[in-house]
């Protein structure tokens, strides 16, 4: 028998909420919360050829963004796509500077690692032209 169809709207909403909570970690200056959203296998693409691999390396590489009293940027999802089996999702959206100016777009891949537990496995930001 065929598996039950995935309810995409509900799963997309879960991923969107995970992405928003991930972004709140920056706004709230909570590096521990940021780290909790990372998969052990996370891969984050940085500037140039720099690639951060693994939860510990990503957390250490992003620590500097959490050190000041205000967030250096913010982000929010505006598009979520989910695989047919409901275990992998892509989120993307705008990245803004503290004044609200659009400076980049992010692309993240989320994996369902346990029932109801989404973690980020890939992340890449791309600058937008002025």
C-alpha cells in the first residue's frame, strides 16, 4: 500500500516556525539557542571559499555575531518547500541590516531529525546587488 500523503502546508508551517525561532536567537542574542537548531552535520557557507562543517565549527564561527548588544542582521523566511516524504525542507528569505535595508537572501536546508524536531543542515547567504 502507498504511504499516506504528506500534508505539505502543516510541514511547511513547522519549518517556517523553526526558521523564525532560529532567527529569534539572533535578535535575542542567544547563541545557545542558535546552536540548538544546528544539526551535528551542519554545513554553513561563509564569505569566499570558507565552509564551516559540523555543529561545533558552525557554532564557533557564528559566535562573533552574538557578541555585541545588538544584532548585526536579521532574517525571516518568505518561501518554504518540502520534499514529498516530509523529511527535508528548503527555506529562503531576506536578510536585513539593523536599519531594515535588504542586504542578502538566505537559503537553508532543514532535516526532520526526530518527530517534530527540525534542524538546519545547510545554510548559505547571497548578497543582493545595491
